[in-house]
């Protein structure tokens, strides 16, 4: 019988489900239990064959690749380090150390994800909690501009909708669920109540809810496509629940008003604590994007968009964020850590990556890896490397090594590059 | 015949599965290679189910197969991925975040079902 590794953490999304069972046969993963369809591929589609680094597509020795990466970074006037969110926090710390060493700009995928949430937190604070508290206590859930039915497939069963907790012994029956979105998503269909807002109207709807919570009457009958009577009903439920939680996502951060939407929701939640216990939790996408925010904040005081060009950390969203850096051609070299901006950035920003030398550390193929000047095929944390990742509620979760491939980790390669740069 | 509608991009289950297979895999290309539209919008623009549909912004254009989706009138949805990035501008309003949702987009039929997108 093949050995089975129990309680494995899946590093795909911010849920970091830590109850996965992985069956291993001769250092190959042959069966995975309890992973969702999004996480399953992390294990079952993993190409564990040993690979050597590449320079311009040519296989080379590791020393040569490290030397070439160090040469590129040492020669650059304005290097960019980007990604981080699908690596472990141990490697994220090394990425910061490298940025400090070479005077680089460092940014994570947060800037095209929950960066605006970070900006809102800086402005109004964060009334937060853990997923365990939500499972055990929350009786009112509001999913606002997020769709875990498509993005975090076990969130409902492990943390929010259906699990039986200390004060929610009847599971789903003990919870009232709202969804607020611009379209009837899968999440909206699982909710008890769906409020469909007009695109770009979240801020107005949230402001109206704040008015209603305070007992004031808005002048309009409908706001952002939602009848005020339905908002009044939600406001009353929010004030009278035992423990409410708002989950929020890209519907707020990517639409017009971005961080202003998020700040309005966070302010509403803070104000609700005059009436009931209420928290808000961003639905974090990449497995360790929360860790990227954590590590960057510990080490630099800022969660993303940081420049070390002057020898100390400067925060500059809109200036030191990767899309902006690339769009105005401000980066003359890039190190991409476990991320694929070639696939997920606006075309004009991604195009600049084709003009400058890139160094890519990744465990699998990607658009940016295919064009890398130097490619380091590293181990995947949670599969063939152990490490630490932060769940979406900022709880650190250990990632296990379930197979041994002998591949170097991101941390080891970054250490060697740090030693080699001038 | 074309009309200006509003684009949102977002995650889907199939897009996530396709990512693990590689962004040039058939699974990924199929999962990210369509536009969902409101049925009334499709009828008004004479876009049949599966019709090759051209989406254009000031930054670029892309042709995708159209399919009816559960969307309010005026809104179109495309899964996040390599295809749609040509339409997204680099303006971030000082936040670092481009407009992946709420982007004005010109929509028109470009070809019949069965034609190459």
C-alpha cells in the first residue's frame, strides 16, 4: 500500500485547506482526497521531473544561472521584483532582502488583487476575525463583490455557510446569508437574499447602508439599482444579529472607486459594532498573498508597492506598483517570483516584460517563464518543499513537503542570488 | 451594428482547472475564450449563440465566442486570462489596480458560429 500523507495544506488559494490527504508512490503523487477541483491540479498536474535552469532557453548549470541573474540585477538601474504570492513566506523574506540589497522596487500580486483593500485598511483600520470564529459564531454572512462559489470552493463547507460550529450547531440553518453583486453569481444562488447592484454603484449603496444603520432616511427610493426598503431590511439584520461577517472581493477593489468602496464597507462594519459583533474579511486569492502582505509589512512597514531605490523603503501605490512601473517603462530588469504577470497584466504593461531581461523563479510553466532570460525551475511549496503560508484570516499555516524531488526552493535560489549580486 | 456595453472580468472554476494544465492547454483556452452576454443584448446586436464577437476598447480588441449568461442588460463577462488583457488599460488612478471591472467596451458581431475567433 502506498504511503499516505495526511493533513496536507493545499497552497492554491487563501483558504489553505489543511485536511488534504495525498497518496504517494515512488515520489509521485497518485491520489488526492478532499482537495477541491481548483486545488487538485496543484498536486495531480505537478510535473515533478528534475529540470535544470535555462538561460535564453538553453540548459545551464545552476551556478551559471545564478551568476547571470546576479549580473542582470547588478547592472540594472531600476530593477523590479514582483509576485511573491505563490511562494512561501521564508522566500518572501529573501525577496525583500534582495530588493534592499540592490535598491529594487518590490511589489506583490496584491497590487492587482486586494491592494485597494490594503489602502483602505491604512485609512480606516480593519475590523477582523479568524475563519474559526466565523465558523463557530457567525449567524449573518454578507458576501459583497466576491464569488467563493467560483474562487474558493471549500470556503462554504469549511468556514462559512454549512459547517456546524459551537454556536451554529445546525450549520446552514443557523445562518442568514446575503450576496451583493452586479450579477447573479453561484454565490448569490446559495444565499438567502441577493441584492443586485448596478456596476460602479457599490460606494453609494454602502453609504446608504451607513445612513440606514444610523437611523437616517435617504432621499431616494432606490440606490444603485437596489430598493432602499431592501437595504433597510439588511441594515436591521446587521444591527440585530449575534455575529455578522462581511466577505469582500474584487467586485469592490477592481471597480470604480476601488479603495473608497472598501473603506466604506470597513467603516460600515466598524460602526455596526455599536450594535452587534461584526467583522469583515477580504477573500484572498493566491495561497500566500496574505503572507506577502504580512512579510512586506513586517520588514518595510508597507504591504506592497515599495521602492528601496533611496536605500530605505518608500511606499508608492500608483508609482511603485508593478503595472505602473511597467506601463511607464520604469523597470529595466525584473525578477518574477512565482507569478505570471505575462498572463494577468494589461497588455501594454505585460509588453514591457518582453523588452527587459527577466529572471523567473517558478515551479511550473507560465507565459512569463517561457520568455525569461533566466529561468529557475524551483520546488513548489506544499508539494516538494516545506514552508509557511498565511491563510486569508492572517493565520500562519505550515505547508508540507509530500514528495522529494531534490529541486532547490525559491528561498535557496534567492539566497544564492543575494550572495552573488554586487 | 455595435454598441457600447460594460465589461467585467472574473474567476471561473474551469479557468482555475485550466491554469494547472498550462495557459496554452486546450482546457485553459476553452475556459477563457468566450464572452457571456445578456440574451436581450445578443438579440439586439444580432449575435447568435456561439457567434464570434468583437470586443474593442481604446487599448485593443479581441474576438471571442458569445454565449448567453445570467447578466443584467448592458453587462458582459469574460473569464480572467490571457485573451482579455489586450482590452485592459494601464491607468490605475494612483492605486496600482487597472480597471478589470466596469470597463466600457464596444461589442459587435464579427463572424457566425463555427467561424474562427
